[in-house]
């Protein structure tokens, strides 16, 4: 088997670093703030690593909107004019728009799957860009004015979030 190229090697190191940070988070000692006095040398290095690996920021990522709750998504998609766009809009129960629509795949409080149709296109692009890099980031709840429809079930093709893909054994985070 040939040795991986430099890009593949760096990508593997990044993925492993993210797993270390996730494990520290799961253990409850990861902090993006100043290290506590009792932090070990390893904990200090992992906290430094976590700060270095922060996601690419985008509108709606929760960093600037701390007053709105984070919405954990199973996946997301964009639908834009072309192909079967109008048929997709009809299926979703929304009018066709020149800008297109963002679809967010989430669950209600009873764990029923839903497709949320939103106007949050730039937020969705930011999500998809981060997910393509293996970063399991999510967004804040959209403003009510951004939600056009909520349909039962996941409608249409979807890009799974890395965290959700991992729970289904499809790789991911």
C-alpha cells in the first residue's frame, strides 16, 4: 500500500486531533477559557489544540447569537432553481424562489424527523462547508421569519452531519 500524500497525512492528523478534543469534551474537562490551576500538562495541550481547531465561523453558528438555542441537525441540503426544483417546492409546500431554499433535517421533542424549510441559505452553506471538513458544528434555531414550512419526515436528498453519520455507522466524527 502506498504511503499517503502530504494532504492525506495532514487530514488524518486533523481528524485524530478532533477525536482527542471530542474525547476531552466527553470527559467534561475541555475548556476554551483559561486553563484551571489543577489542569495537567496534557489537559493544557489538549485545550490549546481545541482552540486551534475551532470551526470556520458563519452566520448563525451560535458564536454571535448566544441568546438563541443551538439546533442539532441530522443533515441539511440546499435546493436551487434548475432540474426538478419546482416539483421539490411543490412537495415541500413552498413557492419557488429565485434564491432557492435551505432544508434542515431535525427532530421534534418526541424524536419525530422533520424537514424545516428555511431562507437561511448562507448559514446552510457554512454548515455544509464545515461538515465537508469533518467538523460537527450546528446552528442556532432560525428566527421565526426564516422558517417557511416544517414537514414530517426528511424530504429530499440530504448531507448528513458528521455526528449523525457516525451514529449510523457511516463514518463521520
